[in-house]
C-alpha cells in the first residue's frame, strides 16, 4: 500500500481533472481514480455503432472558463475546436427557420420590432449574466459565519448590483425569481423567438418555461457568453477530446491517473476521512479525499449514511437530482436534408420547439413519470464540421431530447401502451417521427440508433438520477445552498472530504469552475498534516 | 337575525342620492374602494384626525370581504369565506370585536380518497397522530418535525407583515436601516437556518412535502393550501411560500388555525366600517370612480363616472394595480415605466367559487354526519399528481376537469348563515382560468365549470345533488365583474416571488406610494398581499401619515406567539 498521496480524487470528470491539476500545480501529490476507461466524465466520446462515434453526453462547448483553458494549456494538450460561433436555429416545418447568434436574430417570421427588442434584451441580460458570472468565479460567500473574504465578496456583490443602476438592479431582482414564459411574453411577439430562448432556460433540467426559476436557468446559460462564447462551439473529436486534453494536462503536472479503477467507498475513522477502498479490494490512504462524484453518490454510496449525522443524511437525500433529458444518437448513411435548410447550415445547433406551449406540454409528461409524446430537441450533426466521426459520406446526428423521466413505470425495457414495443423503442420512434417532420427522408438514412435515457446516463457516468448538472439548478439548490447548507464551500462537512463536482457551486455545464474553486479552497485550508 | 349584517345600509353608509353635502366637498383624503384594506386604511387616517371619505362603486361595502343574501334566508360569504390572516394587532387596535366582529375557530377537515377511505384532520393532537399513523407511522412522526419547521418560518415572517418592505435599491437612511434589520433577523438563524428559509421561499410545495411525507393523501391534504388562489401547480417552485401565506394567521392567538367570521366575511368589513365611522369617517356607496384627477404632478381628487368630483390632496387606491394605473389614472399623468410595469403585472385568476344553499346536511362516503371532521375544510383530491393535473388544465386555458375544491359548511358552526336545519356550503375551486382558450367565459363555459364541481362533490356524497336549493357559481368573470378584481385574481396580483416584498406590486413602487404626489396604494396588490389581512391598508396609512408629518397611529407588528 502506497500511502504517500496528499490528495485522492474520486472520478476523472472534467471538474475532477481541473481540480487535480490545480492541486498538482500547487505542489500536491495527487492520485485520480476513475471507474471508466476514459477520462472526462460527461465530457466523453463513444463509438455507438461501428465506425460512428459521438459525444455521448454533453455535445456543445459553450461555457468552458477561459482562465481554466489557459491555466491547463488545453490547446497545447490537444484541444481543438472543429467549429465555433455556431448559431442556434429554430426549425420550422415550412422552412421559415429562425436563427439567433449573439445579439442578432434573423429569419423565421420575425418582425422588425422583435428584432430590435431582442437586441435590447440581449444586451440587458448579458449585463446580468456578467454579474452572475462573477459569483461563479469564487466560492459562494458565507452569509452568517462569514469571514473577511466572504464579507468582502458580499460587499463586492452589493456594489456590483448597485452599479447596475437602480432600474436594472430592481429589474434583475424581479426577473431572476420569475419564469421564462412570462418574461418572453413581456418582451416579444414572435412565438419562434420566445420558444428558442425558452429552450435555453430549461435545457438539462426538469422545468417548463412556466416554472419559476427558469429565468435564472437562462441567465446561467448566458454566462457562457461572458466567458467568450458567442453561440456554441464543437470540439474536434467530440467532447471526449476535451477529457483527453485535460487528462494530458493533469499528467503533465504530475497527477497520477488510474483508469478502470472504481472506488467502492470513502473511508473514515473517528470522523476523519482516511482514504478510499477500491472495488478491487485495495485500500489507498490520503489525508484529503476530493469527490468528483455527485453529492448524493458521494455521501450515500461512497461515505455511507451510517457514517454521518442524521440531519446531514436527510439533507443529502433531499437533493433533487432526477434527470429530465435523454440523448438520441443516429448513425446516418448520408447527410440528412431539412426543409429549407442549406447543407452549410447543418453544422449549427438545430432546435425543435415550435412554441412555448409546446415546450410546456413536453414538460408536463415528465412530472408524472412519462416521456413527452412531442419532445423538444437540441440537435447537432457533428460530422458536418468534423467528418472523422463517421465513415466517409456518412453522418452522425446527436440530439438532446426533452423530456424523459428517469424511468417510466415498468422501466425502459417494459412494454409501452403501444403493444409490441418497449418504452425505449416507443420513445425512439416518437423522437424519430418528430425529426422526420422537419427532415422527411431521415428514417431511410438511419443505419443504427441509440437512446440514452437518464437511467442509462446514471449507469454510464455514475450521475445519480441521470441529472447532467448533478442536481437541479433551481434557486433552492444554487449558490449558498448548493449542494446543501453545511457543505457549500467545497468542504463537505466531514473532515478531509471535499467536493468538486457540478453538484457544488456553481453547478453543471462544462465550465471547470467547480474544480477550480474547489482546488483554491483546498489549498487555502492548509496543507494536510 | 339581521338579513345581511353588513350591507352598506346596515353600517350607515350614505347612498349618493341621500348625501347632504354639496358635490364639491373637499376631504383630506379619499380612499377608492371599500374593501377591507380600503376601510382599514381609511380608519387609521381618520383616527389620526383627517377628514376621510371612502368611495365604493357597489351599493354595499366589503369588496371581496362580503356577506350577501342571494337566496332568501341564506347568507353567503360569496367571495372570501374563512378568516385567519386578519392581523390581531389591527383587530385589537381598531376594536373590531366591540364593533361586532366575532371569529369562531373551526377544527376538523378531511380529504376523501377515491378508494372510499379518507384522511381526517383532528383538532386533538393524539387523535391526529393516530389518524396519521393509520395511513403511515413514518408520516405521523414526521409531522412533528414538519409542524415545527413551518412554525419557525411563520414566526420569522409575522413581524414583517405590518412593516413596509425596504427598498434594496435605495440609499435612504430609513431603507438602509430596515435592510440591516432584515439582515440581522435572518443572520440570527445561522447559516443552516438561513439556507432552510431560502429553500422554503423558493421551493415547490410538492417538493417541500416530499421531504417529510410519503402518503399521497396526506401530502394532498396539506399541499392544497400551497396553490389556493395561485396560478401555479404544486410542483411549481414558490408554492411553499403560498402554503406559508396560509399558515401565518391565527384565531385568538392560535397560530395557523382558521375560523368563521360570525355572519359571514362581511362581518369583517362591517366592523371595520363601524370603527372608521366611529372616528368620523364617511362611506359613500354607489360612487363609481372614473379617474383620479392630477394636476402639475399632484393629486387633486377624483371624478366619478356621473361627473361628480370629490377633491382631496391625498387619494388612496384600494383597487388592484392594473385598475389603479390603467383604468382610473390617465396614462399621460404617469411615468412610462409605471404604465409598462402595470401592464406586465401578473394578475391571472386561477379560482372559481360555488355558494350553495342546502336543504339539509349532506352525507359523505364513510364519514359519520356528526363527525367533527365535517366542521372543517373538505377535499376530494387525494394525490399531488391529481392536484398538478388540475393545474395543467389551467395552463391549457380551461377549467380543471378534476377540480381541487376547498369546501366548507359554515352553517354547522354559525347558525346565522342559514335557516334552522338548513345549511350553507361554500366551495372554493381551483383551477379556473381568467379566459377560456383565449376567449371570454360564456354561460355555457360557466355551466360546464359548475357541472365539473357538482359532479366532483356528488361522486362522494350520494344525497348532495338532491339537497341543492340554490347555487351561485362564480368564475373569474363574475369575480371581476362584481368585486372589480382584475381577471378574478383573489390576491389582487399573483403571489409569486417576483411579485412579493419589494417587488409588490412592482419594483420602485413597493412602499405604497404612487408615482404622483399624494397618490397611494393600499390594496392586496401591495405588501404583504392578499387574504383578508388588512395589513396593506394599515401599512399604507403609516406611510401617508409619515408624509404628512403626523404622528403614527398605526400599530407595528409584534410577535405575540
């Protein structure tokens, strides 16, 4: 047994790798243990059919913090973008597609008034996103047991709020609590524009446009623009290439990374974390263990409720982390044709959600453990910009599909009401039919398909509930309450155990900030004795 | 028994024709609307010595706090129907009991299940525990924790009901001091307490209850109050606060309990009116205000639809924010942002009401007619999922096909409501949208709405249908037409957290002052919101007196529990 690590990191997700690299940079000897056989966690690529590979969870890059990218020298370690500044295109059955990129909204059935209103709206919300992004770049300030740094952070926040000016400050404090549906009605007429922006507010979460909190969800996504992304970008080689680049960067800093090494438990003695036990049986010791697993998995499965006080166990079990999004991968024997869309436009982000009520109805289903009969889709055809993902002339279509429950009654393999097929087959057919409304010939082009449900995402990536963000990004679970009070500043509440996943502040999305902030906190709290 | 204890005449309000004064009399202050907040506001202004008139469009006072005899011999509380939130500080200070207000607490309450069983809410603590344990021992134990936690939030908020909300954007000394006070009372709770409070304010009632309970019927019984009067579902974040809103009242110091005002809710308005009149105030009924007169940025008085004008340098609107700024005020007198904010103000109605005269006491499945459970609120929705599906109908622009009802038979407790042996039933219905599929309610829609409610009740009560003597059905259309609540919203504006505290009714105008000098708001559209609390009226009076540099005669909030 080698006991000379300063830090053991559980999981090589992107936040874990970021955190490990910063720790190594500060002189810590770090061991990263990853259950899977590739680094990156939800930033992963996979061959899902012979010759076809795809980003198997996250598919767009739009929030990676530039500082993280620079500090880790990701470009030097192989990160390359296949495309960037991609517009979001709301598909229209009649070919009147609406395209939005930065402050510009074009096409569709958009009136001039809405176009101007959108420009103003974009400018205003970018200001708000900027303010929120500052909060993301450091640990959430303590409000009560606040030390000098926290107080300073709070004062800075207060000053920034005041600097918005009276009108904007009060507007922000109102709308951040509000829902997207009403906010869109306040600003725009175009059902297309309202729908496209609403999709951004509910992506990856279990909320509909009418759900209070969704404006926060929208601003959350817009933080990416503050970090330098106009529109979305596509990583060459899929998101897995980002994981590989991060792993290379970590190794270059001296981090030891062991793949295929599953942690069975985080061990404690006398209330102090002592190390981990591997599924293969071996034990490893370190004074500090950092968990890149989501908080529920960390505390319930790895630490075990019996090792903590009941109040804490209760708080953990109350974290809402049921996913609502599925992923569909199609292997196609040619480039799909969408009504009224030129081939060059196929590289962009294609969205299916005709109006806000459509999204809301799609959401209704998941409240009752059902999947949407008419789902919302966020589609990427990565092989347009990066042909290496498929055999020559062939293509991959990857779509985020909302909404899907963790599991419908009877499980995904159970029989659906439409006799003769499972829920999985039924839902796949529904999604394909929806895409075919916009790309009529697509069914004949499909060589192979794969549907990843939230249950599959939990199995594949170890994310409890299959929730991308490791816990719902609603106001009761962000900032000073993420993941739960007592564990909000990356220190878990158990001596020696830290959290660095998307389940900690500031949350999900491939940002790298949870890892970066956690590393700073671990370093600040002193070298382990 | 007086036929209707609180019709305008009974409290001596002047019909316009009988008025002795010349049409151009000048008052110190005019209050538009004799709802309970308008009357409270007027009472405090009069108490401080001002010459005050309340102008009421209807021939009777009370607004939505009203008792009416719409079927001979029966008194309907035909809008608001139960009492708890009325601030005890105000009731005491305005001597409402002396002026005839008596609130009789009721216990009981029951939710009937589809399988023939029910969940009862007993007044006795041990009996309640056993009833819960009958459904789930775990839930029975969790209830202790639940009650403690909700009470903690209640205690926290109660002192703030009788204060104006501080303006976080202001740098004025008073606002900064208020903000600091807020901050201090929050930090006393510690990091975890504070986080729990933040969660409580932002969570859905469904999620909140799921943290404690496992039994559907128990969650449904408790969860209904999280959506009453609200255009949100039990799974919508923010509804835990609405639950709290319904918990923070009391009857005679019993926090969280509810009661019947003897003689119907009009008794509240009646007592307020008498208190106001005792201070020398004047109520003028049948006075339909057309507009608030403004000259050189200052209020001059009001003009009625028939051309009569009343002068005053202070005009207080008890109307909801939309009616206030978009109806009775001229757009040219207002800053552009106020018009925009008023247009964007969310006031969608979500509820309807049936008031039913019964030939006798109906029997309900599996429940003894003499059971104390019959005395409280009765429901037929036995799971959160059914409650949420009822909301889905609202979102689709139609009334709930499986409606949630909050049904009471107050005549069991208050015999003044119906002739001996007969009964009066009040049925509050969630959900009913302000418009049907984007169009106005038609009589056919109203009949369909009524049928869905009657069918719901009759499914659990075999003799109910035959006992109906008269039924008054109110959709949001009727509520708006009679009481003047825009879109039929019972709270004068949705209680979503983007419209609470310093955001109520909207940012910049949350301290009861309007954008024109001398113009104020005192309705439920202002902090702390609706529910026959009388707090907005009192808080507005305090601000007006402060502006006039008169001594503050309005009691502050105190935690007496």
